[in-house]
């Protein structure tokens, strides 16, 4: 296994997990066995990645900003990052709307199937509707108010508060720039060392990635809903997947145009992070690996990766936005509604804004979808129509989210002249046990 590239190891782990789960479903005790003895290892793997997400953002973002030594550079990088993320999100939503209108997957759902789906998942839908209602009831400046934490330790205790952690890290980094360099040096040295420790922990965790994704995929297969429901939603799923595939093509094209790097360079570089995103359905959990791949395997400077990628994992949800556009129109079609051009333009705007507030954790897109549905006047109860296939599609759209983060980081790095040759570090680099072994003669 060690001789194989990481993405091949992860692929083999995923494939083995699916095959193992299919075998276990033939036994009456198989699902219980996987749930009790296999799934926990997948959860441990995800928890290990989430464990270092906040420390990584704090260390890398503070280090990256303080290394800029010039606030104007930060302003230039920030403006280009946000603008690029918004443009790619609008492209993603537009692709989704075009495909769903052409294919029309909602028109294939019968009244009987619609009733069965709503009956099966109305409980899950009501929970998401309730969560979304709380967000809608908040004031217009609530998002801005929530951006500033009252307690950094409280904010850092929950990965859902990633924007608050980013705000503190940027604020702290600016403080380091503005004080005398001699005074700031001990603090910067601490975060330099802290950042190197976190990166080494990522290397260690990734050694277990093939086994972690094996457990995750095995649990997913044995917990899947009935195949009859999947069959009814096949056209919807195909529409979403076609849109996501097109979006990855857009990223490859943009990277090729702006950085002159071949598509194979980008795909090979980001593949392990894509596979991990597919397995975990979480941009936040994948963030440590995304940063490592973009920096070490694509040559983007640490100053860019430590700024662009944490922000992207929080506000750049192109795959989620595309899915929301397809899902909204699909539900409208299923209920026999014809959306006007104005309503669909409203979906573009709402899905773009909703993606910025969507947490980088599994299932968060569902809550934001309720807001998109309400804006377009589509019955929120229709959310139950898509629950059956939401989990596998969530895995796919998270893959696109992570790919988009990487693509934007490459484009921003090129625009500010912060790209160099790849510098790959193995998990045991910089560690030489023989250097710690001193012979008795040397001691004497």
C-alpha cells in the first residue's frame, strides 16, 4: 500500500468498504455488525481531522497574515479571493438552473411516489424547516453580528463557528503586522512552530485515510434507504451529478487559463482531498488535507493557502449552491409549478448568499435550501422529496466545494505572484532517529 499514491490508496479503501458492506447486507446481523464495529472507526477518522481544523486555521492564518508585513497585500488578496468565490458561485448556480430546466427531472415523479417520499421523510424535513425559520427570523445584520465572537475559546470549541475563528485570526495577524517586528518575533516564532506541528499531525492522520474511508463507505451502504426510492429520484440525481461534473470542468479550465498549468497537474494534485471530501461530506474536515495538497503539491505559497482556503471552506460552497438550484426547481416541477425567469434569478441571488452562510459540515446545505425554497415560493414540505438521495449527493457536492477552494487559491496565488514549484514533504521528513543515537565512544 505504501508504494501506491495516496489517492489510489483512498480509492481502494472506498471500493473495499462498498464491497464489504454489500456482502454484509446478505446477513441478518450484517448491518448491526457494521454499525457497532466498523462505523466507529470512520467517525474516529473524521473527528481526528476536525480536531485539528481550528488549530490549523489559527496557526496558518495568523502566520500567513503576519508574514505579509503589508496590509495593502492583505487587502488585495482578500478582494480578489472574495470576488473570485462569488463569480464561481454564480456560475455554479447558473449551470444548475440551465440543466434542471432542460432535463426536467421533477416531471417524472408520479403523485403516488411524491406522497410516499413526503410520508417517509416529513420528520427530517420539519427539523430542517424549523432550523431555517430561526435564521430567517434573525435581523438583517445578524450575520455581521455573529461574525465577531465574544469569546475566542467558546468560538474555537465548535467547528460551526469557523468564520468567528477566521475573524479572530485575521484580527490577531493584523495586530502582529502593526507592532514592532522585534516585539512580534517571539509570537510569530511560536505560531511557526505550532503550524509545523499541526502539518505533521495531518501527515500522521492521512496514513490512516484508506482505513477511515473504508469504514465510512461501509456504514453509508448498509444505512442507505430502499432502492425503490433511489430509482424514483434517478433523474434528479443525474441532473445534479451532471452539473457538478461540468463545474469541475470549469475549475480545470480556469486553472489552465489563469495559471497555465495542465489539467493533469491540478487533478493529480487535488485528488486525495477530493476523495476525502467525498468520504466525509465535510469541507471543514477536509481542510487540513486541502491545504497540504495545494501548498506542497501545487506550489502555492503558505501566505495564500493559509488565507484563501480557510475562508473558502466557510463561504465557498459552489457544489452546494448548484445542488440548491437544481433541488429548488426539481421540487417546483414535482408540484407542477412553473417558475418565472424572475423567480429563477432570485434563486441565483439567494443561493449565492446562502452558500456564504452555509456551515462546512455534512447536511448544512439542507437548512439553506429551505431559505431558497421560501424565497421562490416553493412549498418547503417538498424538501422531503430529496432526502432519500441527499447523503450520496452531499458527498459529491462537497467534492466540488473542495475543488473550487483549491482552484481559486491557485488563481489568486498566480495573480499576486505567490506560486512556486511543488515542495512535497513526506510524513517522516525532518525526523532522523539516527541523529539522536549517540555511541558510548562519542559520549566519552
